[in-house]
C-alpha cells in the first residue's frame, strides 16, 4: 500500500514515490475558499514548533511533537484519542545543541514508530498509545546524537538514520526488526567500507560526522533503499584548495554528502554517488527526498541537495542524468556539470574571515519537502535566497567520538549581495528543471508543500499563513 499515493498517508512522503501528493479531490480550486479551521491542537512543551509530517489512516490523524510525544486525534473533530509522552533523559536533551524536535514517524502492523533525541526507537500501539518495545540504538549520553527524522518501513524492517553532521561521530543508519525491536544491521555513513576509509586522511574518519537524519525511500523493483547522508565534521574545514591532502579531514570523505543505495535485508552498500566531495559548506544530502519519475522508458529519482541544486539520477545505478540549480544566489561553486555531477570552480575557504558565502548554512533548500503532481507533471519546490559571512577557526582535532559540536566557524546569515533575503516556490519540469511559474515570498518559507488531485498546491509561509495556489498557474 506504500507504493502509490492513496487517501491514507501511511509513510513520510505519502508513498515510496515521495510525491507529497494527495489523490483526494473533494477540495478544488473552485471551493477551496470555503475552508475554515476545524480544530487547533496545542501540544504543550514545544521547542522550535512542530516540524513533523503527520500520518493518517482510517480517519485518524497521528502526529509527533517535540520530545517525541505522539498524539492520535480524530481527523474531523480533533478529539484526542490518546497521547504518548516518552520519558527522555532530560540531562542529555539539555546538552543537545539541536532542540528536541521530531519530524515524523513510520506506521506498520498496528504500530507507530518514533525516534528520540536520546538515541532510542520506540514502537507504540496505534489503538492504545502504549509502548510495545523501546530499543536503545545510540549511546547518546556519550555522544549527544540521537534521532530527529522519521523512520522508514521497508518490508519487515524499520530503517532510521542518526543525526550526525556536526558531531564527532560516524552517523549510522540502522535496520531494526519491526516486530521485536531487535537491531538487525547498522551501516556507517562515515568510512563504512574499506574503500571509503581511504578518503579520510589522518584517520579523521574516527570522528567524521555523517548520518542520514531524514528518511530515504524504497525501490521495490530492485529491492533497494535510497538514503541521503549528512555533512562531514568539522563542518567547516580550513584546508582551502588543498583539501585532498591538508586540513582537518583530508580527502573526499565518503560517504558524507552522498546518496547511498543499501540492501534493506543486510544493510550492505550497493552503489552511491557523492554529491559534494569533501563538503566544506554544510550542504548535505540528508534532506531525504527521492521523487520517483518514470518518463520515456527511463526511471529517475529527483533528489534536492541543501546547496540548492537538484540532482536527477537513474534509479538503476545512481548515474547522473541532470543537475540544475533551484536558487539564483550560489557561489560555493561556479556550477555543477549537468552530465557528470562534477563541481566546477569550488570555493574552498581557509582560516579567517570569509564574506558572502551563498547560500547560507540554512541551505538553498532544507528538510522541508517539495511535491510532484502527476496531474500537471510539475515538481514544486521552495528555493531560499540568503548568504552568510563567516570566520573559520582551526579547531583542536577531536580524536574520539565525544559529546561536543565540531563546527569550526562562527557565521552570520545576511542578504545576498544586491538582493534581499527571500524565498520562492517554483513549478518546474522535474527532469529538465525548466520553470513553468514562480511565486516570491518575502521570507524563506520553511514548510513542506502538498499538491492534490483537486488541482491545488498548498504553501505554508513563514508568517503563519497557508496559501492555496492553482497548481497549473501559480495564481
């Protein structure tokens, strides 16, 4: 049932196709102006708001909040059926630099699955809200790394990726038995194979960061899980153009800022593509959106990277089919070769003050998902225009995984040169990137988009307004 979009919403992007599309058509461009607020939920103790994508089945809405709280409410009235509030290690939570938000859950066999920032994966009974099992996967007390993204159900396993990126750690992705909660496999995104270890000079892989904090997807035809991975640590490196041989982490740093294809049964790597070798900008690939498009006998995945570039892959082997920019303000590279994916004119920074790096660390895009409508054939995606000044410092090498951030710079987000900070929603051909229409927003919107069979595109903005847009025209 996860293969195609349906009236229920049982996985993070609605289905394995990652379309973020609803085939429901009761609400149309004609009657959408009659929508009114049906109910409002106050979740209590909410840090940094709600970043979750709710799940829905048989008229019941399930959603997670900060601190991995889970709620079940009636979809029509909002009446709370149950809530589950796990007891977290508050001391670990307080030491977490990323606030304890939760971005979503998986659903299977009458259970919901939710990760926690103190390193656990919990199964909750969908009828009662009672925990069924609770598995500790990461020693978060030592590492302050846990889970914020949604897990993914694949066959009889729940797959979940760790936070990683800025931490001196090796960012595993875990495969867990959905029935028992037993860990079946673990894949290290940092130097998880002998080949990858060679791409980290001075044994810097020991504390390399990585992780895959948002869910990937599953291609049933080839029995392959695709996942996006996070940036290496320290996040900013002072090596400059000599990054292959000098700096904090000499080399390409596999498999960070990559898309990787894993066997869901064993966790073994099948193939990969590293989007940004030696990522020096925190433009990781872990946003986890793999939009499945079949066209002219070819099978593609469309995958956004935080740099604001979209990578189009052949689903068989992750060979590059196209790369195109979603934003105007970028200068971390001069460009990316659309045929090979090779970076052209990299901007590798050295110690000291650096002006106007674009986009900013927040990303040309972030974890918020775009949407594809099979009705219009268009891919709708937010692009954010902002830059930053930063000062890169030579950090003490961290040689053991530890409870500390390893950023390597201070930074200030600012307007792009000759432009104002803003965001836009573009409607594009997903494969060529050609723009059909674009709408500007005065601040970068940071929510996910939804398209529907009623011909609508829903855009929530940064001021708290929900926009219903005609998916064909942008009106």
